[in-house]
């Protein structure tokens, strides 16, 4: 048991067979829409088919059965940030459940980690104390600096550990992988060290700066498909046709072993008791490797995964006790934007991992800023993920006076992403709130509003007069000071010091009969709707959707060809997200009798999309 004092809540217990997680909102309730195939980049590839492979015995014979994975919405399992969730009575393997044929035992993983040759290319990354964050949280927060590796990511460990075990004959035939980022650079560097050819298949949407950096390492880059799934399908097909060895980004025992060397280093580097190691989770290779080693030598240390709330494939898989496929995955933390976790990684995680913490996009941005202020280093979103999870967990459980480790897994940040990070960082750290207030459309109401705000700092203010309405809306936020006095609607951003100050201000508004809505956690409002301030109108048959456009020439025209001039486009707002595609809010006037045709055209278009008609901020700001 832990000896530290717990300030507010009891800490979650050490892993148990039936530890209860936070209650999910729904179970297996897909709410997003994904096309069955995507276009672009030449001939279409067959869609990636994911399945779970199980073994069944009958009359002395063993049969291998492949069953399709259940498609699940990210919204079907959400809980408060900081909660250690995802572990249920279904998570752990049943008593007596056999290990799959050929699967490594925990002892084999341990010995393989100890004998790994990753240090031919990787450094033993430093474990550094974060003094500012430690003081703020009341714990000793240690940063495992994998962002300082030669390719600025931990990925080269697993790639090299798998490739160094290939025979000379296999190396002479070359290796191939599919990746849009860090794994590609890891494979390319490993191939350079081992003097073999490497083919890296990347989606056509990959930014030039990334594929150029892979080419500089000596690999051959092939741009294929609009999505990672298409690139992977092509890479595996080419591996079979040309005899290349496919280097999986996470789901291979040698890759998992290579990542496990990070756990070995942490145990060696940190003296004194360790409460938990926080690990970013995508496909699960990193957390599986660390858990396989650490749980064998220090079983009391918690291994806690951290996922974005909109990319929670591992949390959902653990919750249901089986791998699932996400209907839609958020792309902001692109390094962990995985729809299906690995088979071997899931097998290890369901046995060894203590739970998963979910964090928001805003929290990730806040942690990127924290890391910059702490070490003057800029992490990529996936690289800051564990830092966000560690802070949320320590705050939620009131953890004090103990050691925790967060793995800063990568620093391959796209420069164009920094604008969004800076916008959202203060929201994530609760230094900023986005609010909307309804004002009566009468003289003096704006002055009354300003008096009620009091001494709090408003840095962005939007207000628009609408002669057709008796009420006005004010939208406000803390970013910069700007005024648009044309309508009686106000949106603003308020500089906050405590939740108490925010609550007191909202209560003052309510006492004055001014309804106030907190939009701080509404991504639709922050990404799109605040830019349409004052644009309210009742558009007949308007259907509001968010599409993910691939970042490539012709993507907009392909969209327009699908819907225009068949239906009128009544609203359009484009928000770039980097290599994961553009976040586009679209209004289309589609009569009810045309809905089936619209769905078919959207399916054929091949862009992921979701409906937004029920969002409160849409009704508030746009109707």
C-alpha cells in the first residue's frame, strides 16, 4: 500500500481482477460515420479489414477463427479527466485461459529486454525532474526524455530491435513499413545502421517536411493512399510480392521488447519508491513493453496509460475485454491516432496495465506549454500526452509527496500546429474560459454586463446587434482584446485565476437575469462557431456536419462535386489540423426527402464526417 497522504479521494487500488471503472455513458453505440473505402492517389486499395483471431478446440482438433471487430464510438466510454478507468470485470483474462501459441512469457520478455541491442542506435534517455510542475502538483514529477533520441522519438528502439534480429538474407531483401511520422524515421535510421534497403509507405497527405526527413536518412519513400489504413494495406501487399520484411509499428514481440528498455532504464535511474509511470497509448507497443518489464521487477508500481478522449481505443478494448475498432478517431494527437490496438499489445495490457486516464485536447496543449516553460522544449501532442495524464491523475486523487514518471515520447511537432496549441493551452490549464451570455436588447444592457464581469480580464469580446430579436448574445474569451459592436450578442474569453472566481461571476449574471453558458469544453464552438459570431439565421433544411478533409490538392473540389449544385452549401469553415486532415464545418440545405441520397453521396465521397445539429452551441450561436 502507498504511504502518501491522500488529500481528497482514495487512490485506485492496485490491479485487481474485478476493479470497477467509471461508468460508461453507453455501450457499443456508434455515433460517427466512416466510409467503407477512400479515394485519391491513383487506384483505390481494398479497405483494411480488422478482425480478432481466436482459437477453438473441438473433438481434439484446434481451429483458428477470425471474427470482425466491433465498431464502437469514442463517446461510448468517457469519464472525468484524471480518473483511472477502463478496468472492469471483463478486462482480465479468465482463470485458466491459455496463452496463445508462440506468445512470450513474462520472463521471456524480461530476459529479452535485458539483452536488447537498442543502444546501437538509441541513447539511454535522461530522467529529469520537472521542478516547476513538481512544486505546483506537490509531487516529484520526473520526465523520461524520449524526445531527445536521435530521431526525437522512442520509436527507433522497437524498430531497431526487430530489424537487428533479422538474418543477413532477410536484410538483403529489404524491409518495408507504413507510417506517417516517427516510426518511419526509426525504421529508416535502423536500416541505415544495418546497411539494408528500406521502403517507407506514407499517405499522400503526409507533409513534405516529414517525408523529406525520411529520405535524408536513406530510405525510399512511396506516397500511397489518403489514409494510414490504405498505406498499410499497400505496404503489406508489397511486402508479400517483393519479399520484404514488414516492420510493424507496435504489434510484434521484438518491437514491444525494444520499447520495454525504457522501463528498464526508469527502474535503474530512479532511486526511492515510485508510485506510477504514465505512458502515452496508441497501438499499445510502448505501454506493453514497459509493463512487461516493470511489473516483473517492481509489481507495486502502477503502469497507467494515457489516451486522448477522442482516441480511446485501448481504454475501450480493456473495458470490454476484447479489441474493438473505433468508428472515428480524433487526429490532433496524430502519433496515437489508432483505431485498433495490437493483438499482442492488448494481451499484455489486459494482464498488466492498471488503467487508462483520458485527457482532452486542451489539456494536451496546456502540457505542451508546461514543457516549454519547464525545459524550453516543444513536444508534439502525442509526446505531451503522458504529462497531461499525470497532472490530471495527481490532481484528481490529491496525490502528494511521491514520485511519478511521465514519458515525453516525441518532439516531431509540425510548425503549423503551434497556432492551435497556443490558442488552447490556457483553456487546458483553466487559465481561460469561453462563455456566452444572453443580454436583453435594450439600452444600458451592455454596460450592466461589463459591471457584472467586474475586475476579471476579458481579452476577446464579440457582440452583434440583431434587430429581429429581443435578446442579444455576447461571446467572450481571454486571448486578445477585440470588439465587434454590430449586434447584441456577446461572446468573450475571461482570464481566470480560480474556479471560484468563474462561479461567482456566473452567479452574478444569473442574479441579474442574464443567462450564461460555459462553452470552454465545447470544441465545436472553439474551432468553428465563434468565428460566425453574429451570423445567426434560420436556414431552411440546413444540415450541419463536420468533415475531415485530406490535406491534398483537389480535396475541396472533390467535396463540391459530390454535393454541389445538387444542394446549396449554406455555411463553410475550414480549420487546418496538420497532416491528419482539415477540420471543416459545413452547412448544406438538404430536404428530409433527400436524406438517403445525401448519406449515399457522403459515403461515396470517402471523407469521415459527423452530424452536429444537436450541439447546444450550434443552437445558441447559429439559430
